[in-house]
C-alpha cells in the first residue's frame, strides 16, 4: 500500500515558472552586452547550454568553448552578478509569470497540511526575486529552500534532494528517500529527474518550453509525464502515467503516483 502524500518538493526554473528562455537567457545576453562581449545566446544555443547546471558553470563552459581556455573566476562572477540583477529586474517587470496550476496546487497542498520545499539549481537571489513577484501565500507555503549556491554538486547530482530530505526528516543533513515517506518531486528536466531518482524519490515531470522536445526515453524514470498542471478549458495531456480524470493535476492524482512501481 502506498504511503499518504506528505510533502512536495518543487523545482523552480521551468516548473514553477517558464523562466529559462525569456528570463535567464535574456539576462545572460544583457550581461554579455553590458560587458562589451559579442555573444548572444539564441534559443537553440541556450537549450543546449541547459545541460550545464548553474549560471557560473554555464558561463564558464561557454567561455571555455569559444575562447579555448578557462576564464578567470572573477570575470565569471561579475558576469553572473550582473545577470542576476538583470533577471531580478525582469521579474519585477512582470515578465515571468507562474505556470498554470502552480498557485492552485501549492495552495491545495498547504491547505492539506503537506510540507513543501524548493529544490533548485538557481541561486537564492533568483528564487527570492521570483517569489517576491508571486502571490504572498505562495512564498509562505514553502518551508525551506535548497538552492544551487548551497550545494557542492548541482543537478543531476542528487545532493540537493538529499539535503531537502534531511530538512523534512529534521536532521539538517543529507538523507535518502526511504527515510521520509510520502514525498513527491515536481521537475521539468532530465537533470532534475536524475537528481530526484538518485535520492530515491518518485518524480512527476511537467514538461516545459525548454524540455518539451526532449526524447521521451529521457523521462523513463518518471512516475508520470504531463505537459502542464492544468489547461484553460481543456484536459491536461498525460504523456505517460495514470489517466488524469479530473482534467488537472490534483493532490489525489499525485498520491496515486506514489503507488506506481
């Protein structure tokens, strides 16, 4: 018998909001422009760079590729610092809204007494900027955040999810899925899925603009794959997993995923 749903762990970029192409990518490009650099990442280029987790790491990998040597740390840090400031401005301008169904599902989980946490490769300042632009109840629903600047190894490494499990278990250190029952992860990417399953956690993949064209085989470890949490006037598309008879992702449907082998 499956355990009762007790906690949801949310990825941010692509899961809570469609931030990658019109948020982070735009901010990276404006940071390059402000530094007098000639590069601008188009959507296909940025889509490929998403395989590298973390802003510092992404900039470093790109500069190594185009310049043929490892860039100075201070140079990368300044580009990333400016990028984060620009990203915060984009959020404040209302450019990055929550994905449909996110606010509803977070509120339903909070009302049901479920614990919720954020587990992301993004830095804490980027998460703060996004949540400051969201309804106040959304930010209050999250008990804790595990962000990319707090781990030694970013997704697809499971470290962040093990730390989140430690938070749920009350140990303050890393734990694995079998130590905390009823936890479900919501992710949008192969890297996030790998991180969740590496920590022993079941995962729902809600495809994003950045991952919708990925081969389905890359999500074979997910308990289910959907295109959205809800659709205006339509039923959500379930690419794999149990049918979603209510037309939107609900807590009762999520609980069914805990019983899927």
